[in-house]
C-alpha cells in the first residue's frame, strides 16, 4: 500500500511530465487540474453526500409537530396563537359542550360592558342563595370590579348571582325588580353578547354555569326532568371569548394568575381567596385562567399564557375529568413551548 508520502511523489512526477510535454502556463494549469482530480474525488463526493444529509435533517426537524401523538382525556381542546391567529392544536373544537364555571367569563364580560367597575352593590340574602359559600355576607358592599375578581378567582357562585341581579337591575343596589326578572335580563344580555361576538355554539341558562333541571319534552313533561348545563359553548368559543375579555378588561381577569389573593369589600372586610386552578404555579408566563367543573360538564380549564415576550397563547380543554383537565392542560402548554 502506498504511503501518503509515496502518493505525493507520484502526483509530483505526473505534474512534471505534463509540464515537459505541454510547456508553459497552460501546462501548469492542466497539471494542477490533473493533480486535483487524482487526489480529491472521493473526498468531494463524501462532502456533497454529508451536506445533503444535513439539509434533509433540517427539513425533517421543521416538519415535526410537537402536538403529534398528544392524547387528551378531554372531549375537546384548542390552542391558539393570539398574535398571529395560528391554530396550534384542535380537537373537536366546534363541538357544543357544557361549560360549568367557565360560563363566568361571559358573566364578567357582560358586567363590565354595562357598568363601571367602580359601581357599588350591596349584597342581599337573595344574592347569597346560590350553591357554594365564598364567605360573602348580606349587607356587605362591594365595588363591581372587586367582586368580579373574587368571582373569577374562587369561582364564587354567590358572587356571580349577585352580579347578575345587580346588572340585570340596571345597577340599582336597592332593587325594585324581582330577582327572577333581573336574572332573566342578565342571562339575555349574555346570550346577546355571544351573538355579537359570533360565538355560534354559546348558549346560557344562568350566570354561574351550575347545572340546572329542564323539563323533559313529550308525555313525561309533567313528571320528569332532565339535567342540563347552565352554559354551553365550544372550545374555540371559549378561547375567543377569553382572549376578547383579556384584551378589553385585563384588570378583571389577571388576578386569576395568582395562587390566592386578599380582596377587600367596601366595608374593609378582608376575604382571602384561593385560586381553583391547581396548576396555577406550574404554567410559566401565566396571564389568566378559569376553571369549571360539574357532574354534567366534567372538568374544564382555560388559560392564557406568554410563550415569550409579546407572544400570548390561549388554550382550552373541555369535558375532561376533575384531575384530567390539569394533566391535559400541562400537555398542551409543554407542546406549545417546544
């Protein structure tokens, strides 16, 4: 086998022979061309092949979708880039599903659209008849903005009920209208707002999202009832509503990015309220969140978070389990950040 030194000697002799035969500068050029073609063909071919392989790897990496293979317990899911409008993930995104307390996003939106956040309401016994106990007291006075914060953070049904009666009575704290009329007025406002926003699958029956009982049609209407959700909508509907609420009234929902908060009524009564979102501290860049859970709806969760500076993302899961909604959301958040 020739050594490297022997190979160099052979190349030199061939170049010298060409110079003798051809002479001058032309001979030198031809000699050098022969030298290169003799010494480097295998190396050049290998380099080209390696470059091609690298380009193919780059193309493959660009095509890979971090959401591929994700399996959700949720019936529906949706992830949207708010800056670009690009849909990153969609599963049954237009299916009409019960929202549970995610309904309260529309409750907050309608309240802010109709009254100033500085409007003050006085709680009554009628206000506090809803399921659940958030520590609110009859006779306690609240700024609308503060009670909306409490409603969204701890998902207070009492607060939602009080807001509906207050706004449904046109902001009159000493309400003359019956509670039924005031509440019906407010729910109508919610449904009208859904239409104005183009949220076609959204429909509301109350302000809290609590399950209600509806008469069954047909011959058994007088003796049998069927349960239904207090509010309905699609995962896409919820994402768009949440994004619009954050865009117009960020101060109303940004409290939901905290694990808990101390909120004061106008009577200087402090209410220390926990967030119902159990993974609030596990989502980097969290901006806002809203949970929902009933027997009919299962587990729901909507979040807005910053993937980077000026890059907000909204993600929604509907129809999961109590724990599954948190697991599902973590999967979507992690995939979004890859």
